[in-house]
């Protein structure tokens, strides 16, 4: 009895190979889709942080306005809203007196202000927010 050498692939070999390639291709496609979504989220969040930093710097440059005698002694909250429909970002800047925040009981009005900036944006159908805050003090 002679054994013939068999050359080529059987139908089962080809089916298993195609199945393995399909599984790996779908895993790679899912990873790539996740990568694109995550990178888009990071990009939008970085842009929102940039808007927040710009709003804080703008508030710092206008700090003399917040510390003038008329505004400083009131302890009022000053709020600015900026909805930019072209970019999809909405910025709210809220300036309040440190003495009214309740951190320290004997704090005096008009010397330290808290600047809190909230930037909202949409990512897909979800609304996300970035919030930054800082304190500015009256120059003597």
C-alpha cells in the first residue's frame, strides 16, 4: 500500500482560516473605532480647557472692575455667559466674593474674588462640561 502525498488545502482548512481572519479584523476595527472616539473626546476636552483658561485670563485682566469700591463691598455674584453656536462651546464665567463662599467666617468683602468658569460642549449626543476656578486678589 502506497500513501499518496496530498497537496493543497481542504475546504475545512480554508473555512477555519477565513474565520480566524474575520475575528481578528473585527477586533482591529473595534479597537480603531474606540481610538477615534477617544481621540475626539480628548480633542474637544482640550479645546474646552483652552476656552476656560482664556475666560479666566480675561477675568484677571478685568479685575480692577471687580474691586472698585462700588462693586467690591456688595459681595454680589457677577456672571457672564458666552454661547458660541459656531463652535458648539458654551462658557459661563461666575465671579463671587471669597467672603460670601463660607470658607472663612471672618473674611472681609472686597479683597478676594473667586473666578469659576464652566465650559459645556456636546460630544455625539452627550453634553460634557469642564470646570476651572481660581482666586484673584485686590492689589494694594
